[in-house]
């Protein structure tokens, strides 16, 4: 279920582009309307709804709640003939949210977190990944504090209670990606990515194998880009000894040596790892490994070998019903499957579409 802050944001966005809707919702209050209200005016507004509290009493409520919405719903439940909809209900939430942010900014709540997430997306468009990461690392600190306060131990549970404009499940992947992109300009962000991945691994219960595998790749890739290649190798080797069938683990490890921005590029090592992956009985995403190896061999000018592995890719697709990656990439834009940018890529990589085939087709 969407939170009130997410619904408010949807109203703001539609108002900006739909004159008829803007006219229809004219007069509906938004948090923006409190920008120039004094604290006294906000308290008076609440008193008009028979809600009386001061700073200490609001602090106590904030210490027990995760959002201003939670407090507003509690206050509404205590009122006789409480407003269940309309401006009165909106104003109670807006006043509580505004006062919480003004008086106790060091106590993060879901509304503040949602605002920072969205501010980061806007900053990314204007100033790039470094600017976005500065905002999002502060937001991540808020996530951690909210989890500590509430005892939340899984991303699914967090999203069930959050109901934000963007889910934590999607946003944390975006943060991992932006820390990687920003690390090109500020290597400290790669260290932050390591910290993020390690804390997320220990803090949250595994949601699914794919999430665990993607985070492992992000962690090892970051160590590699920081020059800690032995650490990255040890992580990949340990994981792949436990689950040798993890096809995209072999690809991720190989990619470190092929696409690194450091002096540790080693195409021979990259090739060796892909061949090792292909030799594993029952390896998952066999066709993707074969296609990756074919791409590598093509870049080395070894066209005959590349063609052989592309044939293996096609054979695996015919036998196992997999969609060959190069076939997926070659479809025209008007025939490409309709996939959301935050959906998992249909090629089977386990990454978001926008970070996989969506990016490669731009």
C-alpha cells in the first residue's frame, strides 16, 4: 500500500502536467503549503482539530513511531467524529510531518527518507552520480537508524511498512550502481559501496538468491576497483566453490579483469574464468557465459573461436529453452519486450533492465 507521502508526490507530479487535474484538486493542501507557516500557526491548525500537544509530547510520539503518518493515524483514531478524508485529515498529517522535520531532524522517519530518495534521483539528473550519492548516503544512514529503532530485519518487511515512492528493494540497487559510477570520480565512493554491501548482507535476511548474488558481485567488484584484487578473487572463489553453478558469478569475476578501470586488466585471466565456468556441469546461464566469451574473443580478433561459442550459445538455447543474449540484443526497438527500467532484465543477468540490456541498447 502506498504511503501518504508517496500519494502526495503523485498528486504533485500530476498537477504539474495536467491542468484539468490541477483545477480539480485546487485547494488540497500539500506539505509545500507549510513552507512559510510558523510553528505556532501549525500548532494552532492542529488545535482547530482538537489536537493539543507541544514539543515534548511530539518528541515522545516521534520516538515511538516510524512516520508522521503513523502518528496522524493514531491521533485520528483518538478523536470523536475524526475526519477520515479530505483536507482535515491531510492537514493533521502535514502539520505533524512538518513539525517533526523542523524540531527533530536527527530522528529520521519515512517521510524524510522518501524525500531524500527522490532528491537523489533529481540530483543525479542535474549533477551526476557523485551529487546523488552524497544525498543517498545520508538516506542510507536513515534506513539503518529506522531499522535499528524498529527491529526490521528484511528489505521486504521494510517496504511493507514504508510504502514509499520508490521501494527500498529497488533504491538500494540504484545506490549500489551510483556508488560504482561515482567511484570513477571519487574513489571514496567505492569504499562506501563496500560498506553498504557488507552491512546490507549482515543486516537484512536474504530475500532471494538473486538479490544475494547481485550484492556479492557488487561487493567483490568494488574491492577489485579499489585495487584489492586478492580480496575480490578470494570472495569470488569462495562463493563459487560453494555454488559452482552460479553462472553470473563466473561472468562477474571475469568482467573484473576485462572492464576494470585500474591497471589490473588481464584479458587472458578473463577468458580463463569464463572457460572455467563453462566447464562446470549444470552451470546456470550457460548461454550467457558462452556469449560473453564470444564477445571477448571477438574483441581479441579470434573470430573463428568466437563463432564456435556463439554456436554453443544457440545450442544451449535450443536445448534448455534459454533466450540467447545476442538474439535479445539484436531485436529492433519496436519489437523489444516491454520491460520496466526497474524490472529484472529478461536476458537473465539478474540486473535491472536499465543497468543491463536497456543500457546497452541506448
